[in-house]
């Protein structure tokens, strides 16, 4: 399937690479890109052969956020979408925020490969990934508060405090300041800081490592991390983990891994 605003390829078996492809706009998210992302993620949800996803941006940036020059939002028809809060909520806000929910629930682990600016909605896309690898030029900018909006947008007040703590998240979202790559690494906003020359290869190697795990084990790990973020008690979190482990302990992958471990131990 062809997409107008992004590309999708399978650089190696089992690995899918999504590239936001509007470099002339620093990969700004217009309504067309959202349509493409919804269609692609829906297709990938049904493709068990694609087990890990990489999300990157073409050119010098990852994603500069919502495209304020989007043709679909300008002109007489576009302005009608801003005629009331109710219309805006249904026709724009939920469309943008919905893609974050889709990524969060996507069965495949998603690795964000942030090579430059991740501003506004671009920062939110990165935060919605499971693993964030950042190059030295990465810059995370929660720009919403700077244009008269709430700093709570597209999941920022959910993901960011869990990553960096409430106090640090509040300071970042309320000031709207840029967080550079080194600080992002230091405070836990990203998983790893990687040299620019090796950023994509490191992402690919990480994906290969994930491919070495059992398919069901990997998917259930993502599901458990998602659900247990809001577990009301330790007991309920462990109950979900217990269910998953009992399922996986009866799988062929588990028995094969155990036998391989025993064989290797005997050879030492």
C-alpha cells in the first residue's frame, strides 16, 4: 500500500520501518499523515510477521508537530472545524490524540528513532513509543503552552511524569522549554543516547534483539507494561503477570529455550 506522507518498508524480516516523509515541513503532522498512520497501524495489527516497528523521520527532524499550514484546516471549510469546542473535539482533537492511543495499544513494540527536533505532537509520538533512541541532535519541545494551549496534550501528562517524575514533568510542560538530547538521556526521557552515525544501526540492532525473543512473550510484555502502569495494587499487577507466565510456560518457545539453556550449561 502506498502512502502520501510516510513510507513503510521491511529492511529485514520481521522488522517494519515507518518513516514520516514530509521533510520539507520537518515531517509536520497534517490530517493526511494521520489518515496514513491510522491505515498503516491497522494493517500492521493484522500482520503477525512484522514483530517490531521502528518510527523515524525523513531529513533533519523527527517531527515538528501539528502542521499549522494544513490545507484541510485553512480556508472557509477548515475554519468551520474551529467554530465550537464540540466540533473541534470530534473533528480534530480526537483524531490527533487517537493515534497516540493506537500506538500505545499496537501489539508490536515500537522503537522511536529521534534524529532531530521532536516538537509538539512529534514529542508525543516519541513518548508513545516503547523505546526511544535519540541522536545528539534530538530536541524535545512541548510547545503547546507556548501558543496558548494546555501543556497537557496527546498523552504528555500521562507519559512524561512516568518517565521523568512529576516535578520535572511539570517544569517542562509549564515552561514549554526545549529538552536537549543529553538532558533527555540524563532525566530518563529517552531510553538511550546514541551517536548520530550509528543511530539507525543501533535501532536495527535493538530490533534484532527483540526478534530473538518469543513472539508471544514480547507482545505480552508490552501488554503487561501498558496495563500495569495503572494497576491499583501490587496484587492486581502480579495477577496479570501470573496469567501471562502460566500461558507462556506451556508454549513450545519456553520448552525450546529451557532445553537450549540446559544443553549449553552441560557443555561448559
